[in-house]
């Protein structure tokens, strides 16, 4: 039996809330409702939701205020903000404070369905990461990686030393040697372990797709971009981003990534707003990058 995903609707407009409850219930979701931000905060403290759909303007506690407190209680819950007073400033403020997305009233039901699907899928990925963290344990267990050689012992000691730092990490080694396992250990034993750990294989995407996947894009940025989409860097906010096969990234993309590392900011494809980011980068390559540089490759 498939377990229904749960959605909390927060809106002080009874008619709008009732309409949404009936609509989402018809789509197969288990729906809960609150009429203000205070009630939403209390509800989140008692129950783990797959998604929160929240109005931004409410009489008692606003959606933005509630969003900030909800992210403290449970940062993994995706929150989609609804507003009848759309503006760039409002959207940027909501996204900076942890909103997954925002929609304008009156809601486009097709757009709402897509947004909910993407957000709950993202929430599911977070739950998988949480499960992996539990498997790895609160502290890095050397026995989870097999190897007794001097080189392996030294590697594990290095992992323990650097996991708790904010250093950008490059892991090199042949394919199949466990680079991703080391990346997992680095994240789940760092101070960022409660935040997302997002992974992307740079070799699996074209340069254009990779840029969109990493930085996100604005609606209309290119053919098929029917709505704004957050990239992997934003999805990894406060956590870690793992770039597998980073050596396959083009020089142009490397320059754009360098800005993220140096300035801690980015701009979506097709956008102008500068977004501050707080992400730790862990990269991996099956190539000897120093040798590649010496050979001018």
C-alpha cells in the first residue's frame, strides 16, 4: 500500500484554503490546514510534512515569519509560498529565507501540480540522504571502508581531519575506488550534515545542461524553460555539493564555478539577481589533474 504524501496548507482565506484542500485531496495527497503562521509553526513541531503550501500575507503571523521559524524546526520541509502581491523583492526574500518556490494568486492549477511534484521529489531526496546519514552514523566508521594498507589508513585519518573543516575538497582516484563513499563520509561528519548533500555527475551532461543544472534558470531563459528552476547549488544551500568527474567541466564553466567559490554568489541562467550561497564543494575526478595541467589538457 502506497503511503500518501502529506501537505500542510496555511492560508487565512477560508474559501481559498477549502478549495485547495479539495483539489489536493483529489490529487491523492493527505491534506492538513491552518489559518495562520502561528498554527503552522506549532503543527510542524508535531508532525513531519512532505510539503507546506503557505500564503505570504496573513493577519497574525506572515508567511515569511513562519517560514523562518519552520526552517529552524525542520529545514528539510520544502515550503512553497503563495502571494497575490508578486514582486521580485518578495520572491527573492522568500527564496533567501528558505522557500523552495513561490506561486502567484490566482493559482494556475497545472503550474501548482508541477511545483508540488518537484518539491515533494526534492523532499524525497532529502529523506534518502537522511537515511544514508543514519547508516553512516554520527561519526565516521573506518570499518565501513575496507582497507588496511598504510595508504588507506593515512587516507582515513585525513578524512577524519578535514571532514569538520570548511575546506573545498578534491578526491582523485581510478573509477570504482570509492570516491563517492569518501565524499559521503566528508559530508555526514561535518557541521553541515543536517543540511542537503546534493550530487551531480559533470560527465553526464552537456555544457548547457550542466550550467542550468548547477545555477538554475529563469522562466524564458531558453526554449522549454517554462518556469523558474533552482539549480543544484541553491538546493545544496548550507550543505555540500558533490561534483563527480569535475575534470569533464569546460574551462568556461570552471570560470563560473570559480565565482561561486570566491564570491559565494551566483546568477541564474537568464537572470540578473545575484544570489548569495553557502555551500561546501567536494569534487572528484578519475584523472590526475596536476598531470593534465602539465600536459596542457
